[in-house]
């Protein structure tokens, strides 16, 4: 009888319900980790895509502002070709419709304009619609034939539209200083 008292009692087997709960908790933890990582990857990927689109439109807008403000009366057709290559929609149609008048004006004015972009910023970007608005500061050096150059400063708002050939100007307008008239 003493031998029965000296033996420790056998531990009861863990209940099946407790084990199932532990397994379910482990599965839920793994699923939460997996879905969390997937969500974070998707989030950062979308932000990266937006940043890349913003950079692409900014580069295109800067180049468009230069192309649209640089003309040489010695190569009028080359300059007007660049105007057309940089534009789309109504802007492209206007350039095509009025090309002969623009060519005549530039040829008769006997001047060369050379543009540089001093600053540019994307103010709006709608990836789904493929439209962006970019504010651009442009310095244009105007050199009449045989005279000293004069630098003018312009601020433009370009609406850029994404086409199969990249971002192109679909609207453009000067940006006036607050309180300016005219």
C-alpha cells in the first residue's frame, strides 16, 4: 500500500479542445503576418509607382517647356516639329492648324529663343486618368538677329496627358502673378 502512495499520480492528457485552440491561434498568427507583409508590400509598391509616374511627368514637362519655348529662325520647321512631337489633343491641333502662320512669324521676326527651366513641380497627378498638371518656371533668352540677347521669365501651367508615346502637353496657360493685370 505504501508503494501506491509513493508513485506520483499520472498527469492527465491535455484536452483535445485546448490543443485545437493552440493550433488555431498559431495559424491565425501566421496568416496575420503573411497578410500584413502582403499589404505592406502592396502599399509601398503603389507609392513607388506614383513616385515614378510623378518623376516621369516632371521630366517630360520640363522638356516640353524647353521645346515649346525654343525656336531658331534658321530652322523654323525643326522647332515647329518639336512643338508637335511634344503635344497632343487640342494643343497639337492648334499647332497643326496654325503652323504656316507660326513659321511665317518666326521667319520674319529673325530671332532665336533658347529656353531653360528654372524650376518645375507637379501640382496634380491622376494616374487612372493619365493626366497631370505641372507648374514650370522658364527663362527664355531672346536674341534678335545681330543684337544682344534679352532674358524673359515665364511661369506656365502645363496639363500633361499620358499617351502611348509618353507624357505630352494637352493644355498650356501662363500663370500670372497675384495682383497682376492684363
